[in-house]
C-alpha cells in the first residue's frame, strides 16, 4: 500500500493549479458560462505547446481561486463551476477513470462505466473543494521539455515552490484532435492514476464493480456532507 493517499495527491495537484469563476449567479447562468469557457479553452489549446498549455491552466486556476472567497472556503457549487469551466475541458476524464479502474473497466457495462466516470469526477471535485484554500503564494518552475517534435504523448515537468517547500508536479499529456489533454499527474514521485488503481482494485476484488461504484458514492456523500456541515 502506498504511503501517499489519493486525497493527499489531489490536494497537491490543486496546489499546482493543474487540474481542478464564479459569483452568486443562478445555476443555469453558471452552466452557460462553463459551456462558453469550455469552447474557448478547447480552441485555445489547439495552438499551444504542451508547457504553454499547462501554464495557461495554472494561471487561470490560481486567478480564479484568489479572486473568489467562496472557492477558498470550499463552496461546492463554485468549485464545481471552476472545475467545469477551467479544468474538465483540458482533461481526458474517460481515460483517467478507465486507467484508475484498471482491467475491471473493460468488464464494466456502459452504464457502469458512465457511473464510475461521474463518481470519479465528483471525488476530484470534493477533494479540490477541501484543498482550494491552500492556494496562496506558490510559484511554478517549468523544467525543460524532453519530448521530440511531433510526439503525441508528452510529460510536462514542474516544481511548485512555497515558503521553502518544493513539490514535484508532472503532467502526462496526450494530443487529441490537435489539442492537448491531461490524463495523469505525478505528485512527489507518485502518479495519481497508479495510486487510485491500488485502492480501486482492492474494492473490485472484494465486492465487484458495483461495489466500487457504491464505495465511491458513499465516499462522495461523506465529503459533500462534510463540506455542507463546515
């Protein structure tokens, strides 16, 4: 069993500003803004180099968190809007979920795969809600790229510095339809997907795919209740 938990890794991920804009608008307005932002993000990604792609996401997430007290305090509706507008358009959620579930993904029905993907996204959202307040005055150092021109899968390596602490934060990217998508993140030497694979496999072995879905639903309800109570 790995010492670094998925929750801790995802918290570190938010500190890096990769994965994970709003005001007090009705939900329909937030959804409309998210759809517009998603289209803009997709268009912008087409012409960017991998490191520029990561830098843009980092800058946008940092700016959104620092300008919104609700996000800093873990407001789930605002975090959801941030994730939908700034993060999810840049992530291959299906690949990340499938890789985290491992071999059991191929055995799952389409409905089970859909539910796994939905609950996996919710897990990330609730984790980011708890970590958002930690974004303060971090600086990001982008290390030299090791990829060759024309490669469709690359790793962008960064270091996050905060008051003497240095966090290794690397991103696996794939090129899809001319643009880049994140499909895994390495925090402090541990890849997020691999970390989830370990805990997910244990649950599948113990109670099957439906058991894993139920466990994710239960965990997300616990996290949601904690944020509402807090």
